C-alpha cells in the first residue's frame, strides 16, 4: 500500500467515529475517490457534532 493510500484509508476510517457516511467529494467518499483532506461537508458535520 502506498503512503497516500494509507493516509486516505486511515482518514476515511477515522471519519466513521462520529458517524460519517459516504459523501463525494469528501473524506468519507468510497473507493478510489477517497480524499486525504476534509471537504466542506466533513467540516460542517464535525462542527455540528462538536457543538
């Protein structure tokens, strides 16, 4: 597994902790379209959860 694949997999799995679901183009996107940084939907979800 390449470094970027490890990073996107780890971040995706951590995204499950607060109840994340698959949203494209965000951290929880499935498969090859997974991203290595938070998208706007991810940020809004975390802000909502942490208030």
